[in-house]
C-alpha cells in the first residue's frame, strides 16, 4: 500500500450515517464539551491534557477537565486535519512511526508554542490551554512519554503515576495479589491528588469525590448493559454508532448529564431490540472489527452495510464490564476507586505477550456475537511489535472464520487508499460468504 500512500480527497472519505438517535446527539455533546474546555478559566475550572485511563473522578471533584489526546486524534481525523498536525510534529523531528494520536497532539503543542495560542485550524477550538499534564503509565510507553515534550513546549507542570497490570501467570482470583495492586494504585492516586492540589491551590472534597464516583458507576453499568444487546439479531448497535457514543464515556463520565445520556442509550438500544430494528434492511453478515478503527472514514462501515448487508461490531469501544457496586463504599471514595481499578472496568489483566487472558475474553465475545468474519486495521504506529500485530496473529489462530488485515493508520490518511481497501474488502466478503454457506451446510 506504500505506492498508494497519498492523502485522500475529502469527498472520498464520507461521514458515517448513524442508525441510532443517541449517536446523532453526540455531536452536540462534543461541541458543548470543547466549549466548556475553551471557557474553563472563565468558569474557575482547570484543564488537564491527559490520556485514556486517567482517574477522572478525582479530576471531576477538583474542577479539572480532562482532554484526551487519544480522543482528540480521532476528532482531528474525522475533520480531515489529522495529517496536517502529524506533519507538523514530523517537521519537529518526531518519527512517522510514532502513534498518530500522539503526533497529532505534538503537532498542536508545537503550533501553540509557535503562535502563543491554540492553532486556529484545531477542531472545536482545540483541546484548551492546559494548566497541567497528567500521564497514567500503563498499556503503552507513549501514554506517559508523549506528555513530556508537551510539557517543554507549553511550560506546564507534568505528573506521571504508575498503574500496574495483573501479572501474567498469576491466578485472577489471587486475593493477595489483588490487595497488593490495589494498595499500590491507591498510593499512586494519592500522589496525583497532592499534585492537583498544588497546581490548583484547592483541597480535594471527599463528598464531591463520592458524587463523581457515584456518577461514574451509573454510567459504567448503563453503558455495559446497553452494549450487551448487540448479541441480538439483527444487531441494534453497529460499529459506527458504538464508536460515536463512546465520547461522553471517555471525557464526561462523572457528569450528571452523562448519566442521563447513557440512560437514553440503554433505553433506545433496548427499544431497537424489542422491535428488531437494524442499520440494514436485512442483516446478511456480522463482521468483527478488531481494535482501532479508521477515524477519518467511519463511513466505511456504512459502505459494508450498503454493499454486502454486513453489520460491523467493535469490541474495543464497549466501555468495559458492569461493576458490582458491593465493592464500593461511598464513604471511602478514594479507596473504592482503587478497588474498582481491578474489577474489569478498565484493565484487569496484563496486555503483554505470553498472557492470553484478554484474548480468551475476546474470542468468547466473538463467538457469542455469531461473527462471520474478522477484520483488523494493522496500525504500524500503534504498539506495532507488542500488541496489534502479535495479538492479531494469536487471534487469527483461534478463530475458525475468515480474517483480513488492512494496513492503514487510524488518523493519518497518507497511509490509506480507499480504492485498494475496498478491493480487498470486496474479495474478503466473497470468502466470508463462501465460509458461511459451508457452515450452514454443516
């Protein structure tokens, strides 16, 4: 695909058409969020640039708005401006092999350093002028390394705290290990609280923290219950919708408005199941899209629906498991936050090579969804040698359905060829159809 590594014309990368009303509402929520970020200092609030997995209850309780590089990269991709900021970062000496979410953020930070303000081309007015940078160190190195050069560009305080994975080979029911991990995480969060108190000049209010935690739990359980409906035939929540409705869960999870939103999500998906509503007139195939998606062209899922009657489901943007609220004590919110960190709501086990328990869970999910074919975006800039490529290889070995790897980035359209991708998908769907017919014949 290297010969086709040209930026695609905007007209070829169409917007996705949403099947659900709740997905159509997210645009307004997104605009409102970034407006609040832009006006944060006028409202007496603070802004933190951070990454997925930050302990957002603490931030919400202390009037700190988290703007995630991992979500602003997709925003820039959807607005067809991602490659621009990636190229700015590359001109600063950052490799094209670096995660394009992070290159986007680094390009914005470099432009802010040059201009003294958010670059005017940044969608929704940008990620806001940060008062602090907070990096939860887990999953990948870029999660904490990215914000170090940002701190130099913008001259703002940087804090990194450690989150330990469940070690490979250790029984998930090992209570002594769980206690050690929870205790470690609690100490790390306490250090984060001290950092925020120093930057903001405010003390953490335990009662506000409890309320933020209460909203977090409500959102978690509503979202988890809603996405469980995807097992229904026909599927009530295709990938283009599930990816879209993940935004409030990532940025605004502790807000009362977000609880209301996910109640609406649950109610609408339940209604769609009860009335057998789908995004296609006839669901002929169910496809699994592994991990990261091409944010500049979510409309690709609509193309699969229109061309083949194929509905796509995504495991990555499901919000995590429902939480057993019995482990939560709202009189001790900080300790409860540490307890739920190892309750499968974020990241229960190690993602390192050699530990296949996350993979086991994914395989069970694929079989539960009656998937006919599996597709993965082979993103060279995202944990290429550790997670995406290795886990996709392991996953393919475990599945008895056709699989396809597409070499393209999630933000940088210079790696994407619409013609070649659709040619490969067309050939792949012929294989999917033949395999499904063979299974039906027994």
